[in-house]
C-alpha cells in the first residue's frame, strides 16, 4: 500500500513540475516578445518581418527620429540595424504578399543602365526589384489569380471590397498598347533608353530646361502639366501622362492632342467606375462628396485622346512595391502620383532625369502658379514629403538618377558629357 501511494504521489509531483515548467516557458516567451516589441521600431514587428523588410545599409538621408536614435544606442550593430525598412504603421495599409512579376519583362542590355548601380550601391540593391508587374492585363482578372492576390488589400494596393466585374470591364476595354511602341515587340529590348520625368514644382519656373527635357527619348508628365505657356522651361514633348480623376489636366492644348500613353492610377473605388464609364460609354461620372453641411458634385472631363488604345492602368503590386521599398510607410497612406511615375521610369528606362520634384521654399509651389506654402503645410495624412525629398536626393547622390533641384550640376556634367 505504501509503495502504491508513493508511486501515485510521485506521478502528481512530476505533473506539477511539468505544469510549472510550461507556465515558466509561457511567461518567458511573453516577456521576451514584449521586450523585443519595445526595442524594435514599429513595423519591424514579428508579424511584419517578411519580404518587404529589407536592409538599407547606406541610407544616409533619413532624419534622426526617435526610432533612429534608438537604433544608434543599441549595442547590436547600431548603424546597420538603423537601416531596416520599411517602417510600417501599427495598422499597415497593406497585407504583405509576394510581388507579381511580369513574364513579358525583358531586362535591359544597356551597359550604362541604372540597373548596374545594384553592383555599387547597397542602398539601391536593397530596394530595386527587377520585373515587378507595372500594368493590369487580362491575367490579373483570371479567377485563380484574382482570388490569390487581389482581395487582400484595399486600393491602391489591391482590390479588396471592390466590384470585380467593374475591374474586369475596365481591363477588358483596354487594347494593352506596347509601352515603347513597336520597338519592344522585337526580340531585343531597345538599348539605353533615356527618359525625363517632369513634375509641377516651382523650381522649373524660369529654368529654361525645356529643350533639355525634350531631348530625352521619352518624357513622362503628371497631373497639371501646363506646357503651352511654359514650354521654354518644361518642354513640349509628352510620351506618358500619369493621372487620376481629380488630377487630370484637360486645358493644355498640347496635352489635349498628344498621342502619349495615359497612365491611370486608381486610388479609390470611384476611380474604377469613372474609367469604366469613360472607356465603355464616353460617360463622365459625378463625384459626390459631403462639403460641410452641403453636398458637392464634381465632374472631371477627359480629352478624346484618353481612350482604350492609349490607357494603361497601374498594377496594385507595383504601387505596393514603390510604397514598401522606397518610402517610410509609417508616415503616409500612399505614394504620390509623381513618386509612382519616377519609380515607373526606373523600371522602364536606363537613364532617368527628374525635373520639378521636391519641395523647396526658395521657389513657388508650382511653376505655373506663384504660390508658396511652408514645409509643414506640405505634410498631409496621404503624403509625407520629407521621405520623397530624401529619396530624390539619395537617388541623385548614388548616381541612379539626375535630379534637377535648382542648385546641382547640369545634366551634361552629371552624365560626364
């Protein structure tokens, strides 16, 4: 009897010890996770450390925020750890899925292409992804692909909660024109493509850069692209024009007759219905919004050269790539139209020159409108201009783009000509 009692007691003791060890292990894990979460900046959390969290060991232009100072104080590699990107918000604006690649993408064979900078710039190597799908096509509305990729993120990073039928109507209406015309349908990609991307910044006012801009192989423009009255400063050529409904500029006579490809960026559900209405019926939808105590109605008419043979729709994976790899995404909800257009040029071209980007208090806000705003006024819930400014500056310093900011060297000096 005593022996049976001893064995029973022993089993109870072993069970209690096991239970204590389990509780100890649970507490240790919770405490350890709590410490890590306090040490790591927002967005480098365990559930966010996936493919978009990458090292950027040469990012020298990031301002010394409290998060960055924390990294510098850690005895864990300091500067290297400081360069983790992107810093995601507590409520990330997107689910981190693998980026869709374009099976038709052809890698440049240009020996002086900006792609060669991945060999010399760790900053660029940690960000640039070759062959990300840039534009929507019929493959993206295939039921299997749609279910695997599109329902997990809201616009502009996906089509969650959007009407798939409307998206499919928009895509099926397009004729999917080649980006660089017949030359890209040949076996080899055109070598050493030179592109200019022109924004609306006041730095261009009086710059007399028009001829320099037009001398590029292709010219990208965005939003309110006034050329007729300012051609001496901004040029007249347009190969690509990027816009969304509210930003479309109908008034410029040069833009109205241009044969440029129209790069449409849907940021919200209305934008899809807007483009479907135009492509299928040449109908302009009203945007209805609350304006205080009244209701406002807006119409954004388009020119006839915006049609099914000229329109390309940006792919949400490309927008997510631009946001997650090149911006501090805890500080903004989405990238600007101009930022996306420059990143498009980096994917499509070998040499990229950027004009009219980056806020500078020395100049008016726009080259066509003499208005000035403080730097703080330029920050909004949607955009964080500091990050974009840092990106332009770093891309220029790393020799990846030429950025005209009103004070740096000329394009000829930059390229060594």
